[in-house]
C-alpha cells in the first residue's frame, strides 16, 4: 500500500542546510558524476521494473477471462494505481533526486505533487479495500458471495479515489507561484500542522491500523478452520476440504461429525500384474476410522497454517517496512521544527515508499496459481507438461468398460498417465479446441481413491474437478462443439467413471430393513461423479447432439449398466440417473422397448425374489412420465405391465418408499383407459393390508386418487366391494385409518358418485357408521361419522329412515336370537342339574366363571332422536375443526446424521440444473 511521497520535498526543503553541521569536503567532479549516473541507473531500473510488473498484472487480468472476478478487479485497480505512480511520479522524482534542483516550472510542479499524493494514497487505500474484501469473503462467505459483485468492487474503488483526491487537493489552494523568483524547489509549502496530521493519518496511520486488525482477524478465522477439532473425545469421522484464499494459499478445514464412523465409497484396483488391461474395480462400503491418521492430519494442517502465516506476514511486513520510515519522519518533522534529518536519508525513505509499488504486484500474484499460469502464457514461457504427450497418444477403445477402469492412487504412480493441468478452452484457437476437448475427456478417465485417505491427492483431484467443471461450461455455452469424434470419448469417460460394482448394502435387509429410518450411505467420490453426471446431461441436452451418431455408443449394454446403478444407496446419484435415463428414453426410439423390458425385469426380481432395491421410486417416476405419453388405445403389453407388475408392487413391505410414484403410475393408466378401473380396484382390495395400519392409510390415499378420475359407469361396477372395505376401515380402531376413510365424505366428486348410488352404498355403510358412532374410542371419529350420516340424511331422507328402521329390525332380530340361545343354554343347564354327578363336576370346573359377552350396541329407540344426535355431532365436528389440532409424532423420513442431512440438502437436483436459461 502506498501513500503520497510529496512530503519528501517538504523535508528536503527544510534539511538542505543544517544549523550545526560543518561543511563536507568537496567531492571530485568525476566521482560525483559517477555517483549520479549510478544512482540514476538504479532508480531507472526500479521504475522500469515497477512499470513492467504492474503492466503484466493488468494485461493478465484483461486477457484472462477466468480472472474477471470482483477480487481480481480490486487487484487490477491496485496495479493501475501503481502503474500511474511509476509513470507519472517516479521518473520526475529520479531527476529531482539526482539533480537536487527543480527546473520544470510551477505548473509541472503542481501536477507532480498532486499526482504523487493522490496515487500513493490511492495505492495504500487499495490495500485496505483488498483486505476488507478478503475479510468478508472468509468470515461471512455465504452472504458475502451474494453481494460480491463488480458493481460493489467498483464502488469501493470509487471511494478510494475520492478519499485520495480529498487528501491531495488542499495544498493546491495554498501554493502561490513566485513570479519574480526562479523556482528551484518543488515542495508543499505549508506550516499548518493540522493538514500534516490529516494527510498522514488519513493516508497511512489509520489504514495501517485497519490492515493489522483485518489481517489479524483473517488469520484467526483461517487458523480456527485449520485446527477445528471435535468437542468430545472418541474416534470421529472427519471430512477434509480445501479453502482457497485470495493469495492462492490453501487452508485445510477439518469438520468433525457427530457419528462414530462414516460410510465412504471408493474403489480399489484389483490385483493382477503384467498385462495392459486393468483389473475390475470393486467398490466397498467400509466404516473408515480416521483416528490413526490424526497425527498426519495435524502435520498437514500445521504446514497449511505456516503457509498462511507466512503469506499474511509478507503482506503486512512489506507494507509497513516500505512506508513506516517515511511517515514517521513526516510526522516528527511537522511536530518538531528544531529536529534535523539528513536529506539523503529522506530520499531513501521516499524511494522505499515508491518501492512498495513494485512489491505489490509481486505479493498479490505470486501466491496465486491462476496468475502464475496466466503470466507464463503471456510471456510465452508455458511448456507442454511431460506426460501430456502420453495423454495425446492414448488410444481409447470402447471395450468392456468395467475392465478398462484405471485408478491412480497417487499422482506419481506408474499408471498409464497422470492428471495434468491442461490449457483452458478460451486460451486456444478454435481449431485446436476439439483436440483439447478430447484431451480433457481422456484426462477425466483417471480415477482417484476417495476412501483410504480423504486428504490424499488433493491437488490432482482438484485438477480433475476443474477440468470437469470447465467442460460443463464449455458444452453449455458453446455451439458446434460436439463433433463426431467427441461421441465415443464422452461415452467412454462416462462409463469409466460411473459403471462400477456397487458396494454391498450397509443397511439391514429383509424383515429388519426400515426404509424410513435407515440412513443412506453417500458416495465418497461424489464431488467428481456429480460433475460427470452433469456433463453427460448437458451433452444429451445440447442442440448439437445427434442421436443417429450417439446410438453407436449408447446401446443396450450401456442402458443395462446404467440401470444397475439405480440400486445405489446415494439418493443424489439416483436423482441424476433418473434424469439421464429419461433423456435417453426420449432421444433413442430404438431403445424404448428394451428400457421398458429391463425395468420390468427389475420389478419382477424385486417383487418375487429380493424385495429390496434402492431405485424403485426413481424408476417408477420415469415410468410415470413414459405412461403419460402412451398412445391410445393402449397396447396389450402396457396393460399386462399394469396388472402383472405395478399392482403386485402394492404387496411389498417397503411400499412407503415408492408409493407416491406408484399411485401416480396407476392413475395415469386409468386416465388413459377407464376400462381398467375394475381390475385395478379389485387388485387393490386383494392386496389390502390386514394388520399394517400405515400401509392401509396409503391404500386409502391411492384409492381416493383413483376415485377422483373414475368414470361413473365404472364406479357402479366396483361400488359394493369398495364400500364394504371402506366400512371395515371406518370400523378400524386405528385412529388414522378411520379418519382417512371418513375424509372421503369431504370430497365433492366422491360425494356426487355416492349420491347417485346411495341406494346401494348407504345400506352397506350405515351399520358401520352407526355402530362406531357409539363404540369408537376417539371423539374426533364420532364427529366425522356424524358428518357422514348427516350427508347421507340430506341426500335421501326416506332412504336414511329406511336404513335406520332396517338396522333397528336387524338388531331386534339379533337380540331375539341371542335371547333364544341364552334360554336354550339355561334349559340345558337345568337338565344337567338332574344328573347326580352334576355338583361334583361343578366343583372341579369353571362353570360358574363369568363369560365374556360381546359388547352390545344400543338399540335405536327413536329415529327422530337419532337425527338430533347426528345434527349435534356434525355441529360439534365443525367447531372442533376450527381449533388447532395437536401434532402427531411420526417416524422421521430424513437421515439423522447431520453431515448426511447437509449433503442431501445441498444437493442440486438434475431437473433444477437443466433450466431454460442454460440454453438447453
């Protein structure tokens, strides 16, 4: 950071003669000339180096699109300020410093002094702005990333220049040119100490304090991330993450989870020496205990801390060393008029401050890899990486993909090739972009081990991640980039990264499996896999994509291996797979029948063999979209699929995992062909759960969706068995089952169907409704029953009265039969007493024990009283529904591990990613 150096002239003006000094001996003229030439050359070299270094920074930022960020905009503005110092201030200062006499006139003097103060002050204040930007970026990264824009950076630079000009302007109003005297000195003629305090504190002391505070807090925040440790003892799962600082240094962030162990997925290359083919990759889900690597992690993080400390120390140290001597001297001389300093010493202090303009571009770019790479390209020093030729000559064969996977456990291994940082697409000619595209695709075929040590190969993992990200942007925002040679490379890269043997499930299977409570095991290599999926989706969605070419590589074998991945436990991967398969189904007409057949096979195995598969919900979601596009009339193949596959899926124990998607598929079929209503409803009644109340609620939900689209003519065919089942549900002692069944009477379309067929339905439902209005344990159910009875009563008063009388007559008959049975038993007992041995048997038996009798339902004595009770119950229900209902405790459907939850919440769905503004 730099401040104005014009005050140097003020000091040289006061110190050209010292009150108590003795004249120095005269120097030899030749010696003096040699010193002047040497000094001029030295200062000229410093000036030229300052010009070149800042010009390179400006050119690099301007020519490199990747550097067009708000943070780099501030660095570029600093370079512009330092360049102005080196062009407008330092050359004139060389002449003035060497000659000791001003010979350029009053106007040039005024311009030079104003430029000196303005540009040096602006340079120093730029350092404050950069520090403030870094502080916000580290301490409030999430919120500040939303506000960190070019406009905000421009506003900050504008404030810097306003402050700088306000410090440099006052002396212009105080200077008075002495026309009758020859101008030999160019200094700020002011004896006002208030201005000296204002300028020095505004340009140096206040910014210095601000810099120390900001970088101190940056250091504390960075160090806390480096050595963040668990709050409790024990072996805990630790995830590692790189934090890239503005200066380019990497800080290691360690986040500890609350679980004892963590599931990580990764790959191990199978054994097998010799040969050129790779061994199959076996993925294993293991519980990795990272306690043994604590010491290594601490050593690595200590190295990160030392690097961060060194970087911050260089930034602050260089600024203070360059500017502190000059401003201390300026302030001392303003306060102490009798003090004397050597003029040569003040020249040194001044040029030491100018030197900061040379140091700034070095400090703020040398620690940044992107700047270094851009510098190398700018000065033509970039060379081809040693392994790049191997990468270019690598022949990709579309053989069995699983046996072609390559794993690089370390960047220095003796594998086929290593990842290298290739050039960016924007930095090569359009004619070379296809070749570079293929190189990047082949580079991304290198696989890394994310399991054994999450902290290993971080640099090379980042190289691959950056290459994938760049290809996503390249294929999204450019046209005519998918040429015929690209197709096999893209498919092969996708196959190498994705087609793998899934690890055995870490969750229990069979009867112990609970899909709502068992947490999924997340894929450890997801940072790379997500980008591969996103790239492949962009590839499929590109306007340049030609299915006629791609069908050579995206074939039945490809689809089969893609379907096998649906059993992955990671819901994020299944989400991308769902979208990918749906796009393939839409673009490749020749694969549609094969895809449907293979999905059928998965369902058959799931229903009749395993009853465990993680991707049923996603496959059903795909089918729902496919069914929606079926042409009419439906093919027999599709009807068989409904009856033999979709409907039997209702009997699987884990129905809750995929029931919404299954119900949607069934309803789609009924909307296409209403004649399927009867077999569908009868199948639901066949698979209706007997002892599983939550599942019964799901059936009731699906049945209501079916009734919403049912045709009246089809409703007549199923109304009797359907409402007999509903009568059983209303009689259920389980509150949610009875409540859900009674909610049917709040559906207007269902009520219209019931109203049209009340003569059949009311006699079926009335006994169950009346019986439970008296015997059910829950008062809310009473109110809902009264509401249903009231609706029936309003539909057909005469029918309601007939049902009431019929129910009363049946109850009277039942009571008469019960009395007859009781009298018959009494008669038998009296005959038994006539036996002499009766009392002997009575003493040794439980004959006199009370017998459990069925609870009797009160007999309807008065129809009018029943109507009054129904009216009162329905009114009470409406009153209760206005009150806030208590929250019911239900089983959580979300994972309980906080890091698993965060990973799932941060997942960006594939459908959300493919938005219209992306150009797809």
